[in-house]
């Protein structure tokens, strides 16, 4: 429990708060220092990937011995610029950028497909919800709509 609290404090301070302020400073600088902006942009890409992975798998990983200690050390590695390799820059240049460049078209297609499917799902559900609310408020039965196969509950 103590390591969990310590890890959260260290992660919050060194992974998010200080880099956010450094990003702010890099963006306020005029003229922009392109290397600093690129450095902080790649940092946030790596942190975003780490957070996405953590949200997906932490329920499983947190049961491993020394998980919080390893996680804290890893976050310090990618966060602290004092490390010679600047961990986030190293991870970005070595792994993240090559992967994204190689799979960019597939990722773009997946995102477009997910957007379309999500929008269709929401439109269908909101339309159904509207029909239910309307029928409740007007006290009329819900009219069955033909499904994609043309079969309705009345004729199917």
C-alpha cells in the first residue's frame, strides 16, 4: 500500500506535472525551439502509450511482485532528462516511431472504421431510445421497424 501511494506521487510529479510545465515553457519560447518541441511531443506520445497500456493491463500486472517499484523506476527512466539517453526519446526513436510509420495506414483505417461503427451504434441506440420515450409519453405502442434482413417481429 505504501509503495502504491509513493508510486502515484512520484508518477504524478515527475511523469505529468513537471513535463507539463516544461512543455508549456517550450511552447512559450519565441521563436520556438524545434528540438525542444519535438522532444516534448515525443515524450507525450510515449507517456500516452504507457498510460494506455497500463489502463488495459494493470489489473493483471499489479499482482506481480515489485510491480509498483518497477513501474516507478520505469516512469522515472522515461521522465527524467538527467538520464543520458533521455528514456522517452530513446523509446520513441527506437520502438514507437518505427512501429507507427510501418503501420500508419492500418491504424488510420482502424480509427476511421471505429468512428463510423461507433456513430452508427450510437445513432441506432439513440433512435431506439427516442422511440421508447415517445411511445411512453404519447402512450402509443412502439411501431416495429424492419430490421436489416427485412424481418419484423410481426411477420418473422
